[in-house]
C-alpha cells in the first residue's frame, strides 16, 4: 500500500521545494531483482531439462551394453526382473516352512527369477502366496517374478506318490514303483543288486525281502532308485531301533513279522507271533500256508498235497523245521512290534474260522485244533471257499 499512496503522503518539506526521487529508485530496484530471479529460475529449468535428456539417452545406451544376466530385464534400474515368459524347464524344491525370502533365494540360484527383491515384492502382492506348499515344482528359467509366484501358488507339484501296502513282497514293491513313478525296472533291479547303495545291513545277506517298509512315499523326479529304496530300508531300520531290537536279531524278527503280517488278522498279531516262537522253541515245523504260498508264488488253495510235503522246496513249511530262508513279504510296524514282543501264552495252533470277520481260535491241544479246523471247513463250504 505504501507504493500506491506514496506521493500523497504529508511531508515536512516546504511546499515550494520539489519532492525527493529516492522512493521511486527503491521501487525500481525491487522490480529489477524480481525479474533477475525469474530469469535465473527459467535458466535452471532449461539446464535440468537438458541434463535429464542426456541422462535418459545415456541410460538407453547403458541398457544396450549391459551384460547378462541383466540383458532382457524389465526396469533394470529398480528390482531386477526378467521380462518372461521363460526358457528351459527346471525343477525347484520348496522345503517345508520356507519363507518368501527363502524361496526367492532358491529361485534366483536356479535361474528362475532375476532377483530376490522382485520375487519378494510379487510374493507380498499375491493373495495365494501364503498357501504355497512344500514340494518339487517345474518352473522355467527367466520367468517374471509375478509369474513364478503365481505358478507356485497354483500348486501343480511334480512329485509322485506311491503307497506300499503292508505285506507286499519285494517283487510287488518294485512293480508298483515302476508303474507309479519315473523309475524304470532296470534302475530298480540295479539298486537291489547293489545292497550297499540302499543301506541294506550285512545280516540281510543281500536280500531285500522284509526290509522295504510299507508306507506312502513322495518320490521326487530328481530321486534315483537307490534313493527311494534306501528310504524304505531306513524306515525299517528306524522301526527296529525304536523297538530296541538287537542287530543280531533283526533279520529273524523281520522274517517272523512277515509271517505274522500274512497269517494274522490285526487283533491277533501278538498271539500268532507267540505260536511261531513256541513252535521254534520245540523244533516243530511251522506249518503255515503263507510260507508255502510265497515259495511257490501262488495261493495256498492252489498248492497240492504233494507240494506241501516236498522237501526239495525250501519254503515247504510242513516238512522243514525253523524259519524260512527269507522273509515272505515286507511287514509293517504293528507286525514288527508283535514279533519283537509276542503275547504271552502256550499256544501251538491257531485257525481262522471265519475269513469274513477274521475270527481266530488258538489252542495248545492238537485235538482242539482239529475241532477248529472242521469249523473252518464247514464255514468255507457254506461260503463258497
């Protein structure tokens, strides 16, 4: 307001003297300073624009000469990320409990994603990332981080699952592995022929029968036949360790357990194990059909009386004393425990009198055994067996 009303302001000078020019010069200086500042700001903007253009051009040239692995990345000045869609297939195993950061480092190492930072950023933005399950996944090298997270979250693991039932023979185990996994029969046979490669104890004398623990196994595409069979042997060894079975008794226990597995309904395993022990103690032939059936490779009802009595057959349990030469299958944990800790009793015979219910009778008297056997025969005739 001072500038506007400046020449109307009262003055102490006499009216016959001209007014001073100092206020006018001061206002002019202020206007010149404002114009100089505006020109300086404009010049600075021009310089900055020029520098930005040079930097952009230099950045463009920089991208052209960047070596691998940055070539082909999106936004090389931020978190490095491949442009995708990907190259060669690669298997990556995500371990149980892996965090997003741990997954990121695994994928960087495998060449799937360009940087851990890009992956963890995409991981944090994907709604299904927290549900990624452990396992082996088939991904591609050079994937966008977001695509890698989406592939993991979608599941689609390339693992194979195979279930080995209790009592399966080793031949059946190998057949199932060949049918349900990537392993070939040649690879499986080669592993069996090399006992050391699968951790088979010396007491087994190179025979895997009885040592391939029945369970459900996850087989990874990177695993060999020796890896898979070795896990089965290790599971059997762990079970024997748990039960405190001495090493010099382990082969015997597995043979007995394999007979129990084939002969006894679940609730009678301990009693059948005791019958085996009692017969061995008095040097009496075991006389158990499952042994003969294993040796001849066919069901007991298809074995002739002459075959049951043939001393030339090593698994003829009615004529040979003691245990058979090998296990007759691969027993599970319950059968192994029954063989290691049989139920106390004096029984020497048992008969399952009803195959539908599994009802089984035990006795230490041969005459009573004959009664039980006739009971079974009546049931079998009435039920078409």
